[in-house]
C-alpha cells in the first residue's frame, strides 16, 4: 500500500480534505465531553428547565421583550424547545450542549483559516502547492482541536444552564465571519449578516455586546478604509440601540445604580488600589487556566498568591512585545482575548454572579486557541508542530473527561467544590443538600453547621442554610426545632419563599400527628395555608406549594379550593409525577363534591 500516495491524494482532493478536517473536529468535540450525556441535572438545572417562563409555550414571543439584569431570550427559547422534546430527561439537554459546542469548534476552524492566511500569508513556507494547501490549513485545524478539547470548556458543556456561553459564542463567531466577508470581499451582505448575528449573540448573553469592539479592533489593525469602518460601526451601534430598547433599558440601569443597593450590578464601592489588585489577581487566574487548565473549580475565590502578579506581568509584557513586533494576526488575537474577557473582569465587582468562573473563558478561548497554534507554527516545523499538538490534545482529552465526570451529579460536583473551596458557604450548603438527598443526614448537618460558621455571608445565604437545617429536623420529625430554624431564616431574609413553604409543610404534618383533635387539626391546616400563601406571594409558580395547598383544603373538605390548586398543579406539568398525583386528587375532589361532601371555608 502506497501511504505517501494516499496522503498526496487526500491533499489534492479538497472535498476529502474538508471532510477529514470537519469530521475530526466534530469527533473531538463530542468525544472530549461525551461523558456529559450520562450526567443528570445539577446545581440549578431543574429549577431552570421547569421554570414556567420556559415551559409555557404561550409566552414564546414574550421572551424577547423583558427586563432585568439577565435578559437572554435565545437561551430561553433553546431550553423551551428542549423541554418540548425531552421534558425531565437530561440526556437531550446535554446532547444539545454538545452539538452547539461542536458547531463552535467548526466555526473556530473557519475563522482560524481566514485569519492565518491574511496579512502574513502562509504560516509555513513549503515547496509544493499541494503541501502549501495542507500547511495553510493544518494550523487552523490544530487551533480548532485545541478549542474543542480545552478543559476549561467543561463547565459550559456539562452544565445545562451554562448553554448561554455556548450560544453567545456561536452567534458571535458567525457575526465576526460576516464582518470578514464585508471587510475582504466588499460584499454588503456581510455587514447585514454581522448585524443580525450580533443581535442574536446579545440575545444569548450580555457579553455578546463586545462584538462591536472586536470588529473595530480588526478594522483598525487591518487598515480598513475609514468610510467603510465607520459604516460598520454605525450599523452595529444601531443594533445595540435596538437591543436595549427590546430589554426596556435594563442592564444599563442596574450598572449605574449605587453599588451595593438592591438590584444594583456592582457590589460596593472599591478603592483604586483594591480595583487594580482585583484585576491583576483575577486576570492572572484566568491566564493560568487558559495555559494550564488543571485543578478547575466551580467556585474559585480571587487568588492572593504573588505568583499571579508575576503571571499577569509576564502576560502584559509578552502582549506588548507581540503587539509591537509580531505581524498579523497576533495583535488582533490578543485584543480578542482582552476585549471578550472585559465583561468577565467586571463580574469580579458584581453582586449578581460568582466573581470567577471557568465558563467566563469560553468566548475568550477562541482567540487563545488560535494564538497558541499560530505562535507555535512560527517557531516549529510542521512535523514537530503536529506532534506537539497531538500531545496537547491527549492531555486535554484526559483533563476534560475527568472534569466532566465531576459534573455527574450534585454529590460529585459539590463534593469536589468543597475540597477546592473549603471556605465557601455556598459550596458547603449545596454539598449538604446533595448529601441530604442521599439520606446522609449526619454528614449533611455537619456541612450545614460548617457553612453557618463561615463569616461574610449574606442574609439570603444564611437563610438558605437555616432552611436546609430545618429540612433535617423535619426528616427527624422534630417539628419544634424545625420551626425555630425557619423563623430565624425569615429574620435574615423576609423574601425566603422556601422558609415559608417549609413552615407550611411543618404545620401540615403537625395536623396529622397522633393525638391531635379536630380543632387542633383545623388550626394547624389553617396556619399551613397562611404560610403556603406567603410563599406563593414571593414566588408565584411553586407547583409543590400549590399541590400542598390543595391537600390542606382537601383535608378541610373545601373541595372547590382543593380542585383549584390541584388543577393549577396539573396545568404546570401534566406528565410529571406530581402532576399525575394532582390529577388523581382533582378527580377525587370533584367526586366528593358531587356526592354532597360538606364545605368548610
């Protein structure tokens, strides 16, 4: 068999070469995180996919006219489509995350190919035209493989709610590729494509707004005619205006609110020294995770080690050198990384999200993956380049599979997070809840008491811990201690719907205790109803709370009210176990009323 002849045939057969590249990239994207397909719902996934705003198909168009700090209609639409197909089967949700990630990896290949053959021309000068075709595309192919397998992507892939980062990157890349068409082919359709996908990227996540800055940077660096560049900026700025009109100005209003106040984006005022210190250490952490994606953590704290200062300084120095001495596309790729990372850096000063997160690097890693391969291609010959990135791909493959496996369940995820973030009250609380679900009450209580002793918690966090402790006492049937925990929880957070719901549940259980007379039963049920109603005043779509209200009214022989709440539970999700139970009790309530059951209001 003539191997060299086969390779030569592949090189000269462009469709076959394309198929090889595309299939290899998609295969890498899927196999790297395929373990996620066996993962369940973790963290807030169940809450997200069962949110009535998502499952109510009548509200589809309402997704696009909203407000609040999180305005992500395309993310909501994608999850709604998943719900219509998969309901409570996590497989479909994880599969769609993998599909979007694979599509992004293909777009990185297309983008890398165009960037690497502009400006400097061919990265590697080979002798034959056939070899040049292969050499031009191999670095782009390696960049796409690097992106497809980068372990820092495990969080947005394995976390269903993390699809926001996958979607924003998908539309961001399509928008930028549209701009490249306009820039180099002078085709007006390119800027239309860019504008359309720019809007779609912002519909997916707020950091999509940085595409206008990326376009401006590329236009300036490639010396785009000034008139055409200004036209591009005008079109994209108009898209930004439309975007904020559709979200009723929200986002901007939260940013300019007084830091630390309710609803504000920023957490508190910071001194100039504290600001730069946070930026330096936070950026150093992100640089480390891009270069050495090991020891990944769901809730990392901003580091304090001096090593991160040196890493930051080295990165800045290297970037300045690259901007001054290196040719295209290095300066642009550096700006891509910096510009797309800016929203992530701002999160470090916010009160609406974790200060650091692996998922925040997904879009920035596009520029990093291409820049890494480009830099290596400049100093290595083709064979060494391929060999180096085969080793990197194997290393990445092992790391991303390990990390995706840690997202298998709440128990594995939060167990890992507690080890890496032992002073995080959130980590201990969520790990305790996972242990509670496994009936490990003793260790669950230990984790909650540990979380309670950790300083600098918000009132809301303290209330969640106390509410979880009440769950343990409910399981032990120590209702008095549970009530004490719940009343303390409400003192810390008067808007804790879970505490009101648990109080209702406790009194509902007390109504059925041995030795309770009819009057005591009635009083306990009335008290339970009052607490359930307070929970619904805070969060109106709690299906379990409506179901419990139906049970209370059923026990009081108020079959009209019972039917009302059972029917509401069924309407929320008729195919769920809770919905089916409500349907049976709804029929029973109607039968009892028809049979002349007494009504007590």
